[in-house]
């Protein structure tokens, strides 16, 4: 029987998950990664240094669960749940804001360890080979042939297969070739803010702050956040406009900046760590939207290669993992049209490794019909959430809406769903979540408007009733009240 072969470019989080999925479905898998093997202790310094930890939530976990509940358990063994935000105010006071009225949590996970679990898992399949220190140089998408450079020896190797998957991140070379082979609409935007990381070490073997929250110091135009690690430290990220970064030139500027904005964090970091401001790398932030994500039945891009986002909804990797779940669902639909391909259990033993190229193309057409739109919605939500995290979380109107939505959600959980819950704790598509949220916003605005008018009329009625005769006022007629309502 025919056994398809997939060539996966990039062994980061999304590429290694894709390798596991294709291996499970019976494909011969070749995974090529530019960096050295991160599991080799000699290569510790060459790890991907972008965000040491990140938050994994329902979409990411669902994709891992569909692959294997055992792998999900391995991941859950290394996470720290965060049940809400802990807001650090300027005066040093803190205030918790739960993420969900039913106590759901997002999970802080070490990027490197998660990557290692997935690489280990894909190598348990006989037909899988992982090549480290191989960089994609060229991709002939008609011939389904990829050419790599061995970065240790300089040797050039070519390999052909039935499908090429580009999971090579924000600066994807695969995407560049996709743009050459087909008409790809493309948008890349660098935002005016950058980021850098600090480490808040454990003290006396203990966490220095509550470990079950994501900590935020919102300062309107910038913010500091902190996520807990298993070794009881926190990885803290400062997001700030470049102009502000550039204005801090001396140690004195730096100390003033911390004293004015994050005074409570100074003893927790210690001066030595704060001084690393001048040497720690600073990263830029951009988003990329493109469409379509595929070329014929021959190639497809996934993860950051197809939808890099700013990290403010903690959805980049989650959305990338969801890409792989969706792709698998669509391939299973082709291989076993009589079962519900969304149902992980029903698909448990489905093999997609003998699909024809026409069937693969049908799956990829369906993939590009939904993922570019959904990932673009995710990016818009992330851009919006930056304002929420650094500013709105501290405003009265935000707190009132949160409270009202939370109450309505606990009474009618299928009718009113807070946006954060739809994005982080459900698998409602990002596009549908955005639409539902816009509808909810309108409905809530109308409710608040009716409520304010009713309160005004009640107050006016009481005033006229009890003080009216003294003040020469009379009760309005019903038609006059209706007129006020219509206004
Ligand atoms: C500060 C920050 C915080 C974040 N926090 C979160 C969070 O909390 N939750 C969340 O879901 N997401 C978060 N993200 C986003 C998340 O990091 C990315 O969405 C995720 O890493 C994407 O995975 P990927 O595998 O698509 O790409 P990458 O992780 O970038 O992996 C791509 C891989 O391809 C390899 N590669 C590149 N070029 C080639 C080539 N030519 N040949 C071979 N291999 C190649 C690279 O070496 C790399 O290993 C955050 C991002 C940042 C910057």
C-alpha cells in the first residue's frame, strides 16, 4: 500500500506537533530543524530564546489531547495553572481578577521542555527522522522537493515527498517560496513596541509572589508581566514603546524608571537583575497575516510561518497547535468520510498516509478556507488585548463590564460568554468569538442605556412625587415618559 511522506520544515513547537500527528497517521516523516538538538546538554545555549515560558490554554491542550491523552498528561505534569491576573498598582497594592467565573485557568509552561516532549514523542514512531542543523534553502513546490543545507558540513541535500509543511516561524523561508508559487495576499506590521525579559529568582526556595496568577503591572502605555516557572522563579517581560526603551540610557535613568513605575518589584528582582536591562536582548513585535496558506495539494504553512501575532492574548502557539488539529481533522475527513472527523476518539485509528494528492488538495483547500480568516481574527484580538492589559484592566468601565458579563455568564453560560472565555477556554473559532463579542457588546450597551434611563425616571418620579408640589412640579403623563424612552 502507498505510504505518503511529509517533509516538515522547522522543529519548533508547531513543527514538532505536526511531526507527531503525521507519524501517528502512518506517514513517513522527515523533520528538518535549523538549530541543534535542544535536548543535547551541549546545546543549552542555542535554545530558542523567545519567551522562556508561555501560556497554554484550551486550544493548545485540545490539539495535544487529540494526538494522545498520555502526551497531554506529560505536558500537564510540567505546567503551573494561573487562575487570573494579579494587578500590581503603583502604590504597591495588588488586586486579583479571575479569568473565569467557573475557576478555569491558563497554564504557564516552559517552552523548551514542551518542545522536548513533542520531539521525544515524534521520535517514538518508526517512520520518523529528525535532522538538526539543516536549514531550508530552496523549495520546488511543483516537484514537492525541499533542499537543505547541513549547517555543520555545508553539504546540500534534497528530499522529495507528497507534502511539504512550512513550520519555520516568523521569518519562514517556506512562506517565501509559497509566495513565489501562488498569489498570496500578505500583510506584515511591526508595532511600535518591543519587549525584553528579566528573571525574578526564587527566594529561600520559595516563589516571591502568588504562583497561581499571571502578574501585571499595567502602566497605560507600557507594562511588565510575570509568569511562574517550576523552579519557583518568574519570567518577567517588559513591553514598552521603543522610544521609552531608548530614553533609558544610564543606570540612574533605569533606577528612576523602576522607582517611578514598578517600585514593589525592585526588592523582588534585586539591583543586579535590573541592571541586566542594558545587556538582555530586546525583541521586536510584529504580526503577519496572509492568505491562502497552501499551494495545490503540495505545500502548506502553519504556525507563526502563516500567522505570527503579537503575544498579548497568549494565543500564538495555541493557534498554531489548533492549525495542526484542524489540518488533521480535514485529512481524516478525506480518509474516513463516514465518521465524525472532529471526534478524537472516532479518529483514533484513522490513517491518512495513503490519501491521493487530489484528496490532500481538497483538505488543503478547506484548510485555507478557514485558517487565514480565523488566525487574522486572533491577531486582531491580540492587538486589542494589549490595550486591555496595559490600561483598561484598571478602569471602572472595564471592571463593571467584567462584573456584569461574569454574572450573566454564570446564569446563562450558553448565551453570554465573556470574550476571554471564548478565546482561552473554548474552541469557538476566533472569527465567531469576535462576532459574538460584538453582538454582546451592543446588547450590553442597550441594557446599560435602558437601565440608566429607568434609574433616571425612577429618581425623577420619586422627586416629583415627594417634593413636586412644593417646587411647583407635576407628574409626567405616560405619553411623555414614552417620549423620553424613545429618545
Ligand atoms: C514574548 C513572547 C511571548 C509569547 N507568549 C505566548 C504565550 O503565552 N502563549 C502562546 O500561545 N504563544 C505565545 N507566543 C507566541 C509563540 O511563541 C509562537 O506562536 C510559537 O512559538 C510559534 O511556534 P512555531 O513552531 O510556529 O514557530 P517557532 O517557535 O518560531 O519555531 C520555528 C522553528 O523553525 C526553525 N527554522 C526557521 N527557519 C528555518 C529554516 N530555514 N530551516 C529549518 N528550520 C528553520 C526555527 O529554528 C524554529 O525552531 C509568544 C511569543 C513571544 C515573542
